[in-house]
């Protein structure tokens, strides 16, 4: 009977994880379309470019881009449905991550906590949203979790290889890989393990090849989009720190039940101590867990110091480790408390542990799902799987396409949907894919209502054939510039109040 249960569990985890992504179906995020356009251009023979003939590295995820290229080559080439391909890839990646969390729990002698972490990851809105949103997040988390799993089980070569792939998926993978490397080096110096050339090669060869190519192709190994974000966005010095603290205080999205203020205040007092208890328990079982224990807090520190604009998908990578050790902490605490409460029956103890570790967290997470979303596909989906803006940009793409001839330029602040569906040359007013925009930022503080404010001089100097933007992006700048209003004609306003905007504006050059 026990063997049968062990065989059923991985199948159950896989089915739940995949179903949790296939039921909502694709709700593609704007940034994903940037990656898809790179992939489509590669398949079309244009090279690794966003705008044909312009070698700019506007994506931070070369591996995921190439994975889309390979997937697209077998399913329609340049006409492949990249959002659907991404959904299939991401669903599989998240399902394997869930299995790895379960296995990590078993290796730490915490199989129930590991199972709980697997099931939580399977339906967690922060994992599901970006899987169905088409981003590289699912692959990235899988590679990081896999690298740690193999390191935990003393298989250094596959750990190093997966680490190298993680770097090529997102460069901030080094936040986990450096602690693993240091931990391994300490063991080598203590004569506990050996330094092998093949392990070093597995870690550095592929990144060395890619960054050499990137330097030759784009002029720098650092993605251009990183530099652009630093220049275009204006942020308070503690903005990232505050957002991360809020996130770490609500890992199970308990703000759905208690409201943000109570949930954050309570979570700050509850979850770090539980994490500490779980971490101590795991470390005593296997000291090789130290890099995974440190990872969430190093991630918080690095992003708080760097203080980038925190997009929602930046909040996902530390969650598998954070959730796992919290759940181990809960298991440890409950296991200590039950005998003191004179609850000694094994079956009753197990039932209580299942209730606290699995049923309550899952019930809480399901409250963050919606049976009938207020926009888009009317399927069960996480409430945070919001893509209303992308749907409006899709309408804008349909409207502007007849006005654009081949090779003409469309300027926009959000360029994913517009670039993918119009296939026009894109002038990215934030500069992620357009180096010429960098010289115009940062703008004067008065020009910003929110980030993505458009530099009027950029539009006047570059003379795009059409400009599409949310009204709030131009309210204090572009829309007050007489030169712009004289040279461009408003042809359509799409109704929306997203970000406090008075519609989405579609302009063409007079």
C-alpha cells in the first residue's frame, strides 16, 4: 500500500501543477512578447535582433529565447503560436520544480513539508501567473531549484551545468550560485570534496560562449535593457525594499483574508521566525542546505540595494526556498506542541499536520483565484493574472496596422504586444530595445506622473510614424509639447483608466 501511495504522489503533483496552468490558459504579459519577437526574428533569418538590422540585446533571457526558437522551429516556424508554446514549456517546468521540492523535503527527512511545498508551488499565483503569462520565470526557478537539489545530493556536475543554464536564463542566478560555490570551495579546502575540472567547465563554458557572442554581436555582455531601466525609471531610495518586505510578509497571500495591513504586520512577526526554525532543522539534518537557506535573504538584500522597479515576476524566484523552510518550521513547531497538548495518537497527529501544512495553505491560496475574471478568458485563474492592458494594446495594434507601411516606425512605452502584432520597426521610448532613447533620460521630475513618462525631444528628434501610449505616460510632458501636437494627429482614444490614465492614445504623423 505504501509503495502504491509513493507511486501516486508524483503523478498527483504533476497533474495538479499542469492543470493549474492549462485551465486558465494563456494570459500573456507584454514583456513576453518581446522575447517572442526575438525568437520569431531568429527563425526568419534576421538574427538575434528585435528590430531587423539593429543588433540590440533588449532581453535578459537568451536561453529562454533560444528555447522558444527551437520550439517554434518544430511547430510552425515564424507563424508558431509562441504564447501556447511558452505555456507548455512553463507548465512542464513548474511541475518538475514541484517534484524537486518534494524530493528536497524527503532528503531533509521532512517528506510532508516537502509535499506541502510541492502542492503550494503547483497552485501558487506567483508561479501560475507568470507561467501562463509566457515569461521565463518557470524555467528560471526550475534551473535554480534543480541546481540546489543536485548540490544537496552531492552531484556537483549536474548542479554546475544547471547553474550555467540558470545564468543564461537570468543573470541574477548568481545570487544562489555564489553561495553554492563558496560552500563547495570550503568543503574542498577541508578535504571533504575534490575540485574537478569538469565541474568548473560545466559551470563556465556555456556562459563564456554566450557572453563572448553577446560582446561581439551587441558590443557588451550586459543586456542593453538593464542599462535602460536604470536611466528611465525614477524611484524612491527604499521603494524596492518596502515592496520586498511586503512580499516576504505574505508568502501564502494571506492578505486575501486579512487585508494588506494586518497581513503584512502579522506576517513580519510570524514567517521569519518560522523560516528560522525550519532552516535550523534542515541545516542540522544536512549542512549543505545553507546556500538555499541564505538565498531568499540575499535576494532581498541585492534587490533592495540595487533598487530596481520591482515587476511582479521579480518576486517569484526566492519563494520555493522561502516557502519550503517556513513549512518545515511549521511542521517542527506543531510536532513539538502536539505531545504537550496530550495529542499522542499517530493518526490524529498526522491529520492535524496535513490540515496545517497542506489544507489551510491551499485553501488560502485558492482564495486568490477567481472563477470569473473581469476581463479576458472566462476561465478559473489567479486574480493576479491580470492582462487587461495587453488586451487593449492588442486592439491598438489592430487599429494602427493599416496606417503603417513596411519598415515604418511605431513609438511606444510598452512595446511587447505592439511589436509582436504590428511587426513595425519599434522605437522603445523607455529604451529597452532602442539605444537612441538613452540620451533623453532621466527626465525632469515634473514630467513623471508614473514611470514610463515619454521624453518629448525623443519623439521630435526621431520622428516615428505613429505613437501609442497611455495618456498618463504623456500627461506632464509629451501632451504639453506644442511641437508634438502640431506634428501628430490623434486618430483614436481607447477607453481605459489603467494606472489612472485617461485612455490609450493613438497618434499618427501628420
